[in-house]
C-alpha cells in the first residue's frame, strides 16, 4: 500500500473498523500529516479496541451508520481493501451492491485480507457469576470482553430489583434489548426470582445462542431469548401477549434516544427503565452525551446514576449530570447504564451486599 492519507480516509476507516469517529481533529491531522494507508490499517487492526470489537461481533456505535451510501464512503472501502484509490467503475459497481452503510461495512470486514487478521474465539468456557441472592453460571468465550468483564453491572441490577420488588417480583414482566450473552439478564433474573416473564432480545446470532444457553443452564423457566432486535414496543407486547411491563432494559445503540421517544408510554405504566450510555457512541451523536442525558432526566420523574461502588446516586440537577458524565468518562470502557424510574422509595432498601 502507498496511498497517502486524506481526512476522509481516516474518518471512514475509524467508522467502518472501530464504529466511531476519530477522537479529535488532532488525531485526524496526525494521521494525515505523517501516515499512509498501510500504517493506518496496521494501527487499527492491531489495536486492543479492534480486538474487543471483533470478539463482540462489531456492534454498531454512533448514528453515522444510518447515513447515505456516498461515493466517498465506497471509495474509502475500496482504498482500505485494495491499498489504492479505485477507479469510477469500481466505485459505481460496489455502490450498486451496497444499499446501506451496514452492508458496506460488512464488505470491508469480510474481505479475506482483513478477516484473516481478526482475532478468533477460543471456544466455550464457563464461570461462576456471584450475585445478590445467589450464584449463577455464565457460559461464553474466554476472549470475549463481555465474558471477561462479568459480572459487570449484573449485581447492581439484582440489588436494584431486590430493593424495588422486595416480594421477589411476583408477576412482574421484564423485557430487554441488546442483551448480549446474558450477563445483565442473569442479574435481572436473580433480583426478581418470582418474575412472571423475562424476554431478552439479542440480534447478533452468536451472542443470541449464548444468551439462550445461559438462560437454560440456570433453570430460568420463565425467561426466554429472542434472536431479533426489540423493535416497536407496543407491537412486541401484543405479539408476546403481555398485559404489563414492569422493567425495560435498553442495552443496544441509541438507547438514550429511544428511551426518551418511548417515555410517555413507559411513564403511563410506571416502568423501570435501564438505559445504556456509551460515550464513544454519543460523542458522534449530533445531540451529544450531555443533552441526551438531560433529555432522559426531563422525560422521566427520576434519573439515577451509580458510582464506582454501584451505589445509587439520584441526579436531580446540573451538578448531578456533570458528576455522572465524569464517572462514565473514568470507566475503562467509557460506558455505563442509568435508571429512569417513577419513584425513589427503593433507595432505603438497596443493598449490594
């Protein structure tokens, strides 16, 4: 490869391979000032961030993926793939075959020269998952970041539900989107052992298979997995025959935006809402992280964050939002989850121990 780097090449390389924009204009300028395509590809393909994303199935991060397929984007894919700027005919041919940026991204990621450099899963492993109220078993790949990071936020959500529903969640209905391999799902089940239904959605098939295995292996007879995205919530309720919804966990891309869009419907039912908050995704969002978090606070009676020890921290004002954003920034993965709830009566009963 000898193609000199342009800003568009760097930007689209970050998007297609890492799922996000470059951290800053300084990073962009540094690549353009001294780099070439082969150096950019080597730098990204050998990074720990790329390895984690590959093992997680290259999840979507940021709103850029919903944009149009432009000649510029197609040209960059061919440049990254082949190492040289493509001709007009090649750009036109690929643009016709790629109706969306998702398809275009897959064209790049599945190219043999790139696929051969991606890390591979080592195979199924099992580990104990200690949770408030008991221990569960988690199956996953030993190199999968989600498996390695377990129990993650699962103890937090188990403690929350034990406090919110001290009767054990008798008759409660829970729905989850972006469930992954089921780490948080097992936390929800442990926190509400008497729940009536728990329906966990995970669209990525490898994760969905592990999710189903983890629900079955722990004897969760009232929990089920669905290998599809959540989709429209009222339609899901009708399809699944649900008359109530006591908890909704939004763990996929765009969770904060979706929570606000559904807020009137959720408030009417008194639903607890757990919302994923990914700084890498939200930095690329036109609204930005602070505005998205503020919109959640305005749309629901209460917004609650959690500190490093998983203790709940209500966020009633601007100072609370600032502190919460700093806590997310300090987390190694720059991700956290917030609670949107109708009341704070459960706070006095919350006990992570």
